[in-house]
C-alpha cells in the first residue's frame, strides 16, 4: 500500500487541456529510472513543471511542485471522500446528462473506492457546460504502482 495519496483538481478550457506539450515531460520514459533521474527530467522542462494542466501520465503529477497538491490523505477512505466531494461540487456543471446520472456516479464512486483500497490511482474527467473541462485525480504516492521510483513531491 502507498504511504498516502495526493489529490489534484484542474478546471479550465478544453482547448488548454487538449494542448499536449505542457502535459508531458521532455523525455519518454518506458522503464523505471532512479528518483534522481526523474528529478532531472522534470527540471529539464520548465513548461511542464509550471503547468497545472493534468499530465498525460497520471503519476507524472508527482514530478510537479507540491504547491499543486489540493489535499493529501494517509487513508484510502479519506482520499475517496475527497474525490466524492469534488464530483458532487462539479456535477451541476457537467455537460452530459449521463455524467449527472446519480446511478452512474454511484458506480464510478464504488469503482474509485475499490481502486484506492488496493493502492491504485483514481482519475475522472468531465466536459463542462460551455467550453470547460474538469479533471480530478487521486494519485498514490510512496510508492505509485505505475511509476514506483518517482519521488514524493513532499520529500
């Protein structure tokens, strides 16, 4: 199990979200590398580090500065409650009726509870009325199952 989960929320224009350059670090990494190498990769991309738009790969949030973390929880049920609260807050602005459907939301939240219970990450993204997009992500840290060598942004 991870030591904790970091929570991230981004709301902005779809056009900004669709721009991938600030959402990816400068090097494609297909294998585990050392924590120091991760830090060097992150440092080589000031645009990636400064962007608060969700990265293309969920664990890459952990490369970004700690100031982007909206909340941190040691227990999966607390992280799940935060995720649930974000969906509740955003739901009235969801563009699609199926995203507002309470039965569908309950299924998604149950899946999130399950994923967090075994140390996984949770990701949600919704189109909002107008031209907006919202992303809510709960990312396991210390260590992350997908990228176990990415160092925690709080250390």
